[in-house]
C-alpha cells in the first residue's frame, strides 16, 4: 500500500505531464476536428486526461468548438474541437 506521501508525489508527477498532454491533444487536433472521446482513443488515454487539456487549450485560444457529431462507439452527440491555425 502506498503512503500518503507517495500518493502526493505521484500526483505531483502527473501534473508535470500536463504540458506534454496539451501538446499531444493539439497534435491530434492539428490533423482535423475530433471529439474528446476520439482524442482519448487516438492517444490511448482515459477520457478524463483529455477533457481538461482541451478546456485549457480552448481557454488559451488554441482550440475552438467545430461542431457536433455522433460518437461511433456510444452513438451520442458530442462536441468536436478544432485547432486554430
């Protein structure tokens, strides 16, 4: 079992991955519009690792909403995002 200290260290190390994750998300979107779920599947990451990075990129003015589409896996309507060139 991990100690509280180890879990804190692990959480901090996960934060250092954020800039590279943003870059990965932006790289996927530079190939064309995609939903959060599509980005997550492309990068082989959990969805929660992508949604926050997309929001950060939107807030930074690097990504914007492109439209809506049906997700091929869930069949639900989802927002698609595009990189602002």
